[in-house]
C-alpha cells in the first residue's frame, strides 16, 4: 500500500527549513550564532491561530512524524499511528508542528553541521544541550509560524520531558501538556544504560574522538551496539518472549551443530543495530542521551516538583504503560502526584500493554481511545 | 584485615590441579583429548566420604570461592559469605569442592590453553560447551577425589543450571540439589543481553576474530562493555538508586559546566568494566554466555520439565530474590512447580532483597538463615 491509498493518513508531506539568525543562548552558557530547524506541518492553522499542536520527539526521533515523503514511500512517519485524520492528534482539527530538534541529525543544526568558526563539522564540539534549549528553539519556531499559544505540547519519553519543560518555561504559551511514558528525571539505572551506549560508541576506533566525519569514518559498530541496548531495554521481557521466544533462526542443538546455533532474537538485534547505524549520527546520539540524563524538572525549584509545577498554567494528560520498565508507571505517578499537590488539572491513565516503553508508538486501542478523547476535549476549546 | 584474623574464614587455601588423560566426549560431538581442572577444597572429607559438597560457579566465577590465597590477601573468594566455619556451607561439617569450569580462564583447560594440534592457544576454536559438559567433567573430578555421591550440588545462576543438570545426569550421585537465582532456560530478553555483550566483544578490533592472544592483543574495550551490561542488569533499579542515585562525581549543572558533568554511576561502571577486562578472557566470556543461552533443562525431555525432573532422586532447595529481574522469582517458581508436579521434595523461598541478581552473593540475614538451616538438615543426614 502506498501513500495515496492510506486511510487516515496526512498523505504526502514536505519538510521545511526555518533559518534563525539571532543567536540562541544555551543553558551551558554558550551561544549558537545562528541555526536551522527542519520541520513538517500537518493540518491547517485556523484563522484564530488557536489550534496548533507541537509534537516533541524522543531520543532517536525527527521531524517526520506522519505521512509520506513520496508516492512510492512505504514507511510513514514515526508517529503516524497517532497523527492524521480521525486519529488522536486529528489533523482535521489541529495544525500539527513536528520538528527535528537542535543537535539532531536529520537537517536541523547539529554535530554534523559546519561549525562556522572552522568550516568543519561541529562533531564533538557542538554545545551540550538541555531540554530547555530545545524548548527555547521551539519557541522561536512558534514565533516564526505566528503561534502565540499551543493548544497542546505533546511528547513521549524525552519528548514528554520537553512538554513538561514548556509548561514551566512558557506557562502562558501552553494550554495542554501531554506527557507520555516519561519521568521527572532518569534513575541511576537509566543513566547507566545511556552511559554504556555512549561507551560503546566512544570505544569504536572509527569514532575517532568524535571527528569521524572529517576523517571519512562511521562508528557503525558502536552506534549499532548503542541501538541494540536501547532496543532491548525499550521492549519488555514479555514483548520479547511473545516476539521471539527461544526460536532459532539457524542451527540445531543436535551433536556437532552448536557453533551454528543462532536465536531469532540475535539476528533481529544485529539487523536493528546495523540499520540504525546507517541512519543516525553518533555525536547526536551522545548529545541526546546526555540531555536525557541531565533532565531534572525540579532542579532549579529546590528539587521540589510541586514547586516547579506551580508555575504551570495548563492542563495535563499523563500516560504510562504497564510493562514499561525504563519509564515505569511509578515514574508517571510521581508526575501526577506532584501535579495534584500543585493543584493543577491532571488526567492520568496507565495503559495495560505488553510492549514496554515502545508501546507509546503503537496503535493500542485503549491508548488511542484515552489519548483521542482527551484531544477531542482540547479541540472543543477552539 | 588480613586472612589470618577473619572470623568464620577457611583461612589460606591452595588451588590444586587435576589432570585428566581420558578424552571427554562433549555435547557438540567433539572430544577434548585431555584436560585440566583447577579446584580448591575447604573442610575435611569424612571417612564415609559422605559429606562432600560441590559448588558450581556462574558466568564470571572460578574455583576460588572461599578463603584467601596468602596472608596479605585482602579479598576473599567470591562466595566467602556462604562458605566457612559456621556459615551456610559449614566447613566444620562439609568437605567443599569448588572448581574452575572447563572453558574457564583461571587455570582449567579453556580457550587460553594451547590447542594440542597447533601448539597455539585454542582461542575461538575451543569447542562450544553446554552445562552437561561441565557436569560430566565435574563427575570425573568427583571420581578422582573418591566422591561417589555429593551430599549437595549447589549453584547460583548458571551454577544453578549445572546443579539441576547434575540431578538428571547423575541422579544416584546427588542427595540435595540447591538452585539459587536460576531458571529452566533463559528468556529472549536474557539471550538478547548476552548477544549484545558478545557483539561488544566481537566488534572490538583487538578481538581479532578471537585470535587476540596469538597477536598479543586484548579486547579490553569490548570485554569492559560486556561487563558493564552484565553489571547493570544484575543489579536492580532500586539497588542502583540506593547506591548512586543521581549523585555527581564531578561537574555541576551551572552555566558552562555541562561538558564536565559526570554521574557517580558512570565512573563506577567504567571502573568495573576496566577491572574485569584485566582479569577475564573474552573467548571464555563468549563461551559461557552461549552455554547460558543454550541451556534448556527439558529440551531432551519433550520440553517438559516435569518429565525431566522425574529422573531426579534428590531433594531440592530453590531460592530466588525479589528484585532479581534477570532470573526473576517467577523463573524459580517454574522450577518449583515442575518439581512438585514430578513429586520431588522441594523447599522454596523467595528472599526479599533490593540487590537484584547479585543478592545471591551477599550476606542477607534471611538468605543465610534459610540456606543455613537447609544445609544443617543436609549435614544431619551424615
């Protein structure tokens, strides 16, 4: 089935680039003199400019969240299950903006872009970013598009962290904040997995201290390993059991055959790793995982999430998935508890799902129902 | 505190080597023409030769399970918490045998040993092993020591798999089988983590296709990564939170400092990784993780663990730890259910512990109590 015949699809979409000349002061104290943001939009901005929705992407995401890039394109955007006509983020109703974050590797300014001071790729010299830097750059994009206030800012995982940060940094510019499978901050275990992924990348000799582009190298083994680690931890034990069990791809356990034994899950992981390493930039992966680790919603609010959320003026929807062990329901409930204590309107649902953290990308009926009905309410306010 | 002053210690121990000239037919169909096993013993074999206990080690273990190797040695054997006078495996009562498994890298014949056909290290050509091969080689060691029947065969994790295999392969030679934090077979998630560890090792250029010894190389980055993955997954989320939280080792989140931010858990992991890679052999790690993956107690018994356990003639103690997510309590309960259905005597306890899979190495009071009181009953039978 190709783009044109998909039901509920936004159809063919064309990425756009916004160039910003005014320097952006970053949380690290450095400034980006100028930058580009690549983005896509789906649906139509209403005359009151009140129906705009911002979609924030997670670790390995980008601007292409829905629809297709050409008639022959068979793979839609990464959140096509949730964005489109009649879907939870209904493009008949909302004007959806989805961008590639600063520091990304899909067209926005990032480690692959030329450093204006040297003319060479930024590589490891690209400034470290925090979620608030993304929020500030996204606010610039909102200004450019003439969007004073988002009907909703929405994100899963690292995207949910950006959505929460929006509610604190620009309280008057967000009406609804939708936080899916996210957390107030990462646990030590989460940081540990991210650190192993970074170590895998950095110990690949082809990483060359991060200057692989200049040297015509690609640290594909390290990046592949990093992806495998992410992939296993974003799935639940049950999901992997259902998907692969102990099925063999090759070999048997008969005499003399052990060397050839290969489980399905092994070849699947290797395939995932090698695919990813062809499509993603290693320095971006390092930058994004650091942003995840550094995120701590309440750090500047006396480490008190209740005090932090008191700044917010929007309503919240918080969603978690029962078998998600990287961003467990318990983490979502911490968000909810803090919002309740801060006397903010919050709706929470934990969705029973076997698929672990990855569930937030999947068309699970109850998820789509809860998400969709909340978004209907958002839409009725305009 | 040095060796001589430790309470409840077996004191100074001296490893011994047993050489076996008769070829060992392996599950893979190949034979080892001859082999060495390094082992230690603690306590005294009684005249009836009825008080011998075999300790089987896990993935990264070896023969040095208790006591010290010299007066100045500050670090005891890996299971010193459980082996010694007055400890659960009471050396006043039992004669304890602990060996380095075939394929190991601490003195027993393995990938680092010379291949008699080439004179060079076996390396990746060392035959793949299964738990049953270890059991068969351990039976040879029992013969050599004049031990017809073990009072108990005991192991945690991969060691528990060997203990269970003993109960099926040599039912008349085991009186008690003690299976701690183990499973009837690994889950897809477990296999996936092992595969990532192997990929980390094999993609290190210094692995040189497994022939690093011949080339004077050490794949220390890959082996360090493998260890980090193991380490994170053998600890629970709570254990890591208690140990590290989000404490920083260096840097601050103030303006301009991000590049230097390092969490405690990051430096701890790197330290663990680099320590391990100096002490362990990469081919052994690959061999051991494959043995873990391949283990499936009931494969030759119509995939029915009840049918498998019907062969056993011993009593069982099964222990699990509440926060162990690599070998979860659910996996232990599968063992217990099968034993009950096979009408075998079984005692089971799930120990509440924060420390994840690593709990089986720690002196947790309830663990030592349950384990110790079961072992007292074992001792009273002699």
